[in-house]
C-alpha cells in the first residue's frame, strides 16, 4: 500500500472519530478549521485514487446525487408498533400482567424494566454487515418500507463504518430519526421566509425530509437519530439494557435517559421526572417506553398481532386544557385588520400559563360558535402558539349569546369596513389610528426589513408617544440628544439607535420596498417587484396593466400599489426617505462573465435556491449562451434543480431522462 492510500485510511478513521465526538457525544475533539482541513486532504487524496473509492467515506456525507425514487424492501422481521397507555395506573397494570405471565409470585418488583424516552420522529431500521452500513429502510407499513440509505448516510450522528468492537457480523438496529427543535424552527423560519407551507411538527418535518429525493437537501436539514432496539442472530448480551450500552460503544446514539428500573416506584418516579423534564430536551418526545429487560423474559411474553407484550408506551397527557372565556378583545394590526382575541382565565398548558389566544377572524368565531362566558378548549399547536379548538357547550351559561363583533375601531372609533371577499374587518383610518402607525414603525425596523439595531417594539411605542417618530421617515431625523431625554435611555443606547438608523441606509432596495408596509406587498412580492422594476420611481409610474404583468403580482396587489402611491402622505414620506439616503433603486448584482459555455442548451429552472435568485440564474443562463425554458420536454438539456422541486416536474424529468443539476454543480459548470 502506498503512503497515500494508507493516509486515506487514516484520515477516514480520524474523521469518523471526530464525527462521533461531535454528533453523538456533543463533545468536539477538533476545531472546525482542523476538521475542514482533514476533510479537504481526504477529498484530494480520494480524487487522486479512484481505486480507493468507498461510498461510506466521510466525504460522502454531503449527498450530492439525486436518488431515483425509493425501492421497497421487506423487513426481515416486521416493525411493530407499541401498545399505548395514558396513565400511571395502566402502566402498573401492564407490569402486573408481565409478572403474572412470567409466573413471578414475588411481587411487582421482580421484573427488571428499562425506561426510555419515546422519540417523536420517524422510525428507521439500519442493517450493518461487517461493521459497515449496508441499508436503511423506513417503517413503511411495518412489513415493507422504503430504502432510504442515500438520505440516511447524510445524518452525521449515524456511523457508516463502525470502529473495531464486539458487534455481530450482521445485525439490524432500529431507532428514530428526529429533527431537533432548533433545526425545526430554523427550517420553518426559512419556509415562512420563502412563503412555503410550514411543517406542523418535527415529526412531519423529519418524515418529509427523509423522503426527499435529493440527499443534498436532507444533508442540510440537520436530522439526528436515536437508537433503541437491536436484532441479531447472536446478541452480545442477554438483556436489552446491556445490548444498548454495547450499541452506544459501537458509536450509535443511545439516549442518556435510558434507565434500569427495579420496582413499581422506580417506574412511577421515572414517569414523574420526564413528565416535567422532557420540555428541556433538544428533541420532541411524545411519551415514554417501558421494556422488560431480560431477552429470555421477552421471548416468553411474546407478541400480539400488532405489538410486543414485553413493551408498552406511556403517552404524555394531551396538551389540552379547558378554561373560561373572560372576554373577547379586538386588536388592530399594522394593516388595520381587526383581530378578535380570546382573553382567558389563566390556565397551565405544556408548562406555560395561557391567558390569551387569537381567534383569527369573525368566520372562525362563528364556526366555533363561541358565546360569552363559554368554557373553551385550548391546545398548543406546534407546542408554541395556543389555539382555541372548541367549546364545552354543556357548561354554557343559560341566556349567554354569541360573542358580538365590534362595529367601530376599538382604538380610534372609526367605523370598520369588511374587506370584500375576506373574513377580515378593517379600520380604514390608516394614518390616524395609533396601533396601525406603531405597527408600521415596528415593521419598518424589523429584522427582515430595515433591521435597525437598538430599536424594538417597546422603543417604537416610546418614540411615538414622545412625539419623536410619527412616520417611518422620522427615524432619519433622530439625534442622540433627543433620545437621551427618554426614560431608561442612556447615551450608549441613544448612539446605538442613531448608528442603527445610519446603517439602514445600506439595506437593499427590495427590503426597503417590503419595509414600506404597502398592503399585500410581502417579502416575496417585494423581492420580485424590486428585481423586475428596479426603482421606486418606475414603480410609482406604472399602470395597473403594467403592474399585473410582473410575476406574482395580481390585480389585488396592483390596486394596492396604486392606492399607496396615490396618497400624498406616502409620497412625502418616500421623498424624505430618499433625501435621507435610503436606497430607492436596485444595486445591480455582480454579473458573472459572459461565455458560450451553455450554447445550444435549453435549461429549465425549478425549485427554490439558496445561493442566487431565479432571476439571477435566468440571467446567468442567457449571459452564457443558453436558453431558459418554462417546461420540461425532450428538448430540455437539463433542469437546474433547487430545493422542493415539484413532484410532477421531477417525474417528468425522470421519465424523459433529463438530468438534474443542482446549484453548486451549475455554478461550477460556469467556472
Ligand atoms: S421500541 C418492538 N422504543 O414508537 C419494539 N419505539 O409506537 C418497537 N419509538 O414504531 C419499538 N421511541 O417509531 C421503541 N424508545 C423507543 C421509541 C420507540 C420512539 C417509536 C417507534 C415505534 C413507535 C411505536
């Protein structure tokens, strides 16, 4: 073996060890930079030695190939579900049953139990042969699942090659693939940003991600995996607990929460403990799992048609509460829409006290048929935002009528108008209604808009009430001296705000457009309009026909833009912003060079991109001699495929044999 090929082996082992330390133990052993250097060295050596190719090399975690759909695989042994219980009493009954069936007369304490967390993700079965991952299959219908090996390989906490150990020559290990809360929130933020539908919970997000056809997308999502079950012809130990400890020593992530429980008291206090502590975990759990520890006893207890008798799930109590409606308040937002809000008798739900919940609009209040003083069911959607899901009509007070809707603005008293074709009521007093003005100020300074450092929601109210900021243009006249006179504001905060305002003059035009609060002109529309129209002056002069010709702009948005510019008040604000130095036109994106690299190629762009906008890609195609087409046909040379490409397009590309090229590949094509 040459020195170089030997080095490849060393680097692979070393990187596998660092991966394990970082992703399984949460205790990194090298700096990111050192890790990157080792990875680069390995990539270079592998490129020079194709004969050393190994699909399980740490360099292959990025998942750059598109899978061509999934093959169905029959599980060697079916993947069963678990019997559910919902109370401590039911768990105790299960314990007694196990003892009785095993013929233990010595009382409940005699069957050792393992307590585990029930991870709320999507189950997976991995097969290893000679210490190497050979296949990853989803649960599917329990009998057959999908082969998702390429996607699973991108999950960094899953070992691809096991370090030397006492693992069986061939074994199956089952566990749960989860999307940690942090990654889930990040993913949904990104989807909200792109105006894509949000995932309801981390379970759906994990399952959806695992079935994505592009492993590169999977790699970027931050999935993790916990393991809880091994199957092998010859098991390392005669009990579940020790087997799982072995699995941990081979490199698998086995939860630290797993615990041996010797008595009914132990089981009950395990439940008590995790009922509270589960909220501090980085991943979603929906209960606990109890398993008889001895494999011999497991064999004796056996299975029902659906689930093992030797294990049971305890589900955490439903996160729902019943509480009294005190009154409905009506709140006016930035755009003048009036939202009904249920003000409740405080109630504890998933560890927080809930006092208020949005009722969204009149139609929802009517469809729930909420009456004054009703007892309402509150649930936590996605564990965060409380939601009213129903009424306990049996508890309704005699004579209480349906909740009345206000007819006038609760803040400025103006008569409300109903927006045509919508469930919303609006206060039309745009420039004189306090919450609308403050809402626009808050929107203007927000992170996705002008991102003015030092100004948050509270300061906006303070600045407005002090008469310093009445319109968004007033931010640009603020002086430190004025700010320092406000209560609780020191010279440092004052200077920070003034600096923040100054820095906002560099915010690109597309965000300025969004920051103006033109009704219906959200983040995506602003970006689209800014890139196509290029300046606010041009936008101001456009006719309705010209406006609706812009991608993503329909009649409603066009009318709203025209109405916005027809107001003298708004035109004045814009002039002042311009004088202050706020960007009113697009800075041309740096152009990639022109060439004829794509001459004769017809390219379809599909999906969502991370590095450039679609318009930029369109421009690049044209600048490099290619032709951009809207739909896939036999003539398509390739599809420039982003994330979340639609399934029908994907199918069409596959059936016509049109290759898919991702962003990175495309950019490197252009050099
Ligand atoms: S044991 C034969 N342990 O819950 C035993 N399952 O409702 C099979 N799950 O399909 C499962 N955490 O996806 C087991 N610690 C844990 C678990 C767990 C989550 C999931 C698993 C299973 C489902 C059954």
